[in-house]
C-alpha cells in the first residue's frame, strides 16, 4: 500500500507533503514545522523541508500505536506503547527522543491531547470492563480522573486552545457524533448530527474551527481504508461542511495536527 502525508490549507487547497510505501499514520504538526507520524510500531519525524522520515528514539517502546502528541511547550512527546504492560500505556519521551517515562498507572490508555498549560493529558481509557471513556491525567502526579459518563463509547478527545472544552466523539444508542464537555465533566453538548459517523475532532488553535473525520453511515468502530471525508465546523457551533474526500479512516487524523497559526492541518490518505 501507499500513504500520502497531506496538508489542507484554509484557502481550500490540498498539497501532498510526502508519499511513501507502507502504512503511515497519525500526523502531529510540531511548533518547528516538523510532522510526527507512526509507522511499524515506531515514531518518525518529517522535518521541515525534508524529503524522508527519520526515526525518533523511544527506548524500549517499540510497539507504539498511533496515539501520540507533543507537549505545548515542545519539551516532550506523549506516546502510547504496550511493550511493558501488554496493553496501551502512555509514556513521555524527550522531544529529541530518549528513554520513556511512564505516565498512566492504569491500562489500556490511549493518548490523544494536552491541556493548553501542559499540566494534563487527555486520553481514552477502559477501566474494570466498562466502556471506553475520556480521562484526564496529571503529568506531575499521574493522578487520573474520568471526564465522561453515560456514553456507550467516548474517544478521540482534544482540548480547545482556551482550555474550556474537551472535544470528543461520543456514541449513544448506536449513533456516533462530535461532542464537547467541560474538563470537570459538566456541560456535555452534542455538536454534530446526521447519518454520518463522526470521529476525531480537533479544534484549531485560533478558536475558530474544528476538523473531524466522517465515516459513511452504518460504519462500526473506526476502521482504516474506507471512503471517508474530512469536515470543518465552527467551534461556536453550527453546521459543518465537507472539505476533503479521500480513502482513509483510522490513522488519517486521529491526533492533533493543526499548524500553530491555524493556517493548515496535516492528514494522511491511502490512495488505491
């Protein structure tokens, strides 16, 4: 198969940043313009202006899934790996690469985003046989707190830049829509609707937009390699619009990927 790392810009244009063989997933856009991705259980960096991926050292963590994100201050990257625990666990590694430091005490935990002040990570987790939900973990203490309740499945969380909301995809009664909720677990609001199956919302840093993935009606879970679309909606609420059609799905835009100035975001597609 082939993967294409692409850039969508606010003028509506899409450019291909890199094309390579194999499955590349989960682009993050770093402050220095580099893009982080996952491939083959490892973390890779596409430096600004570079034409090839370079590996990021993650020590013993060599069975990474595609859930990772750099801290707001650019000092560390939060990764998700299962070598040590047998299930997805969140670790911190230096931005330049290095030995992992375990963060989450309970597993499975899937990394998704950071609070704007860098003091907490927001992630998905499954506890005691219950459904997947949204959790906050304190970076200094490792203390975990559940945010969501009453969902059959809640996943793909990401903070708004002002720290006031956590956006996520929530399933109730077989319908998956985009939701937002206060970090203290109050004020849950459904922000999308319709027959499509909506996953992985990411608010832009300027507070204007949210990009998310839309699967075809009836899709179960968040599979890869389907005909999907990227949608853009206002953070303040209101109707969204389709901006990209592509072959993609899981791994296309499951982690935060906006440019710091909100002028563009990165995604991955898988042409036939």
